[in-house]
């Protein structure tokens, strides 16, 4: 019997619901840290007497920290097991949240957000590894699906929580709340997270082997084209996340609480888009076909919204409707584009997944930083959506052409 067969036979087929809920909480920490403070961004700008673009850099810094963190935790999980790196990451997340809550200047807040992101990255990487260790393929698929659903629900709940906390305590209370959530996750993990990687299966840290693996993966041109496309899609989404609060509160006069409801509604649109994607796939449409439909809708809605804003034909209702289409269309893109990327990644699925996730956040952070340097206004968000959509479409077309050429078709 092969080593893989032995491992498959020792896998559990079920995981207790309590552990699943805990892993879901840990997975959602990064989404909560991104979305909960959004309604308070205008107030943060007022506190530090800085521009909207400067405050938006707190999101770009967080994305950069997530990108770096995912690179770091992969080798650490293979060397030290799953439990210890996860616990250390949670401690870092709590520390970053506390520093953010007490930050006397914007520079301190930027540093705290980066620290917070390094910690949150453990909640993205470790739960997937734990589930893969404990479960066979069929069971792990169900649990991963549940974790993804939590990731989609978090953007619905977090802004509403942030809006409530903002009205009753100010933006610093939001970061104190994140610290409390981190402490709860840490205490629960200390009591319940098992060590799932046997000592005999652990590998020594080797900088050379890690670098060679990433370099080899980066030479896969189709994989890299799809990865870059995914980065621009994520950059478009996070431009919306970082800019929407300023557009709707400053330009349209919405209260932070009402904005949180609007943001939650658009997050529901993402879920609906995902359901539509499943329906199209069930009817036999390929992942590439569904991706093109989603990217086309996303790009067209962004371009139309930019057009109506620059021609002074925009109203609140038109702005909300076109933005809802643009964001909801991404529900058609995320899963299918990820499948296309991983399919092009070859046999080294672990390296492919790590490199894909890291580059997604690097590109998204770069897009967010560039946008933060430009004069803010209701026109900038739809323009960025349209440009990122065009870039993603072109990269997907390039990847498709290279695939057909390699197949000789």
C-alpha cells in the first residue's frame, strides 16, 4: 500500500461541528477586519485630519500583509505543524487590533493594520491544512464549502456591526471588538484545535527548495496570466470596498448605518452571482465561459457608471443599481477563475495555491495604493472597476489563447 493510500485510510470522514464553527470563525477574521471598519473610514480621516486617499491606504497595507503572511505560513505549517503557527498568528492579530484601537497617528494605524493582517493570514492558511489532514476528499469538500459560505456572509454582517459600533462608540471601538474576537478565537483554539500533522511528516525549512518551487511555478505562463487576471478582479473589488464609504457618505449624504445596509445588500448580490454561476455550470457552460460573462458584466457596468457620472446624468438610484450589477457579477467570476488558475498550475497544487493567493493580494494592494494617490470622487471607483475588468478580460483571453496553442487547436 502506498504512503498516500495509508494516509487516505487514516483520514476521518467527519469533523465535529464545534471544530467546523471554530475554523469558520478563524477563516472569517480577515474579512471582518477588512469590512467592519469601512463605515468608520470617513471618521478616521476626520480624526487624523487626512485625506480620504490616505485612509484608504490602511486597506492597501492590510492586503499587502495578507499577501506576505500567506507566503510565510505555508512553510511554517509544514515545519512546525498546524497548531502552533495558528496560535502565534492569532496572538499577532490581537496585538495588531489593540495597537490599531490606540493608534495616535495614521502612521501608527498603518503599522497596526499590517501587523493585524500578518496575524489574520494564519486564519486563512491553517484551517485549510487542518481540514485536509483530518478528512478524505469528499468530506473536506463539504467543509471547505461551508468555510467559503462564511467568507461570503462576513461582508454582509461586518459592515452592519461596524455601523452599529460607530454610532455607539466611535471607530476605535471597532478595533477593540476585533481584538475581542481574536481573543475568543485564541482561547477557543487553545482548548479545541488539535495538532493534525504528525511529526514524521514534517519537513525541514529550506529556503532554496521553497524559492525553486516558486520560481518553477512562475514559469507557467497560462497559470501566471490567470493569476494576474484574478489579482485585477480582487483589486477591483477592494477598490469598491475602500472607496464606497466615502462616495455614499460624502457625496450622497448617507449615514454610516445606512451605508452599512447598502454594502450588505451588495454582498448578498455576490452570493446571488455565485448561485447563478452554479446554475450556468449545471447547464453545461464551461468555467471559462461563465468567467467571460461575469467579467463582461462587471466591466460594462463600471464603464456605464463612469459615463453617467462624467456626463452629470447620475442619480443615487442609477449609481446604486449599476454598482450592484458590477459587484454582483463578480460572483460569476471568483470560483470559475480560481478553478481555471489551479487547473493551469500543474501537479504542485500547494505551491500554486500559495503563489496564486499571494500575487492576488499583491496586485490588489498595488491597485488600491495607486487609486489612493488620485483625487477621490464618485467617478474614480467606476473607472477603476472598468479598467481592472478590461485588464482581467485581456489576461483571460491571453491565457485561453496560450492553452489552445499548447493543445494544438
